[in-house]
């Protein structure tokens, strides 16, 4: 009997006898844009989510995710890539594009599954199979056949998982799609769908990684230390909050000080950019005739493990002389 491998789908595509073809970027965009909220709930999913972003989809993800993933999308792709590398190194995470797709597809919210299925199926021909959701106890796998020109529908179709055949009950002359539940107890799944069409054999493969339970975030301890950057000539003060191995609630602030110089309602103004895409925090005060007058702002930030943040504080004054510009942060200790 002649054997043909018409389509292998393990959340990446292989056509023929090993020539690689990437899953269309439109399908990656579904996984990325529909997984934003889930990505923030698990370090594993967040690592996979970051790993699937490339220069071609960065602009779209930056537009959709800046509010939910602060700190990563404030600059260009190179800036994002540096931040991602630091985070993945700290998490000791390495994801290929294929591994990232496998992880993200099994974490999709229920309402996002139709869009993912439609996208992958629209780029599939012949026999195909791909997982759409996974838990510790089972994985849903979509199996389908869209016959190429000149081929009939399968006369027989079977599904084998980890060396055993499932009772999937496909009808003869099957065409279209069917979702089957593959039972497991958290183990990795390596599956094959085998079909017989006109005397030839066709195979589609699918793969699902081992189940990893979401880990609750680890918050830093109750202790803290104050870090500060200060300039005395009115220039901007920049403070880098370094990454940590725990999640942190951080209080940050900016101060601008000025002394009276000439009459005419002098004032001093402070503006603090927290690097997360939100509008800068600002405050302004009239300058007293003696001593240093200060304007100050504060803000609360939440940084996940591995995230860093650059705080920039700017100083403006009118009929006054700059005396101080500073940025500070109360950083929790691990």
C-alpha cells in the first residue's frame, strides 16, 4: 500500500517529506491577542506568549497589549526583545515557536477557540489535526478532512495516542471536522490520525505538552528598600527599578524643587513618566519667596517577577531657579 504524509500539524505545519512551512502569522496573532489576560495569570503561559512575538507582529501586539502588559511595549521591537530576554533568562524559560503555540493553544479562553479553529482550518488541506484546549484530565483535538482536488473522502479513519488506538467513531466517507476528547493524566500526548483514501494511507500528527498547573504569583516579602536618583541642576532624573524573582507592588515618586528668582508668580512643576504607557503624573506649586519650594507626585506600580521599569522625572520652572530633581522608589525585598 502506498503511504503519503499529506499534512502534519503540531501547531506548526510540515508538508511533504519534511519541508517546513510556518503556521500563518494570522494564526499566531489569534493566539497572542486572545491570550493576553491568561498570559498574566501564569509565568509559563506568559513566557510562551512573549516568545511568540516577533518583528512582524510586534506593532499589532503593542497596540492591543500595552495596557495589560505594562513596561514591555514602551519602545521599539529591539527594546521589547531586550526586556523579553531578561525575563526569560530569569525564568529559565526556553520556547521554540512550536512549543509556544502548543502552550498557548491549550490555554485559550473558551470564547477565543472558534477564532483559532477557523484560522488554522482555513490554512489546512487534506487530513489535519490540532488541539484546541487542554486540562490535566483531557485534551480536545480537532480532526478534519478537506479533500484536495481529485481525492475522495476517507474510507477509514483512526486516531492513535501514545501508542494506543482511541474509539473515536468516525463515519465512513468522513468529511469536515470533528472534535474528540483525548483522556490523560497530565502526561504529554503524541498522537496520529491515520486515514485510508483510495488505497493510499494518509497521516496527520499532533502533539500536546505535559500539563503544568498554573503557579500562583510569588509576592516579595514585607521588607523594602528605598532607591533614588537625583540631579541638582534641573535636568531629568532617571531611575531604573531592576528585575526581581518575585512579584512586587512598588510605590514610586518624583520631586522637583526650585527657589525664588524674580517676581511675577513664579512656579515649579514636576512630571513623572512611569514607563507603562500611562499619562505622566504631574503637580505644580507656586514658589515661595524664601527657601526651596517642592512639587511632588507619587504612584503605585505592580511589576511581575523578571520585570524592570525606568522612571523618568522632569522639572519645569518659571521665574525660579531649579534646585533639585529626583526620582525614588520603595522596592520590596524578596
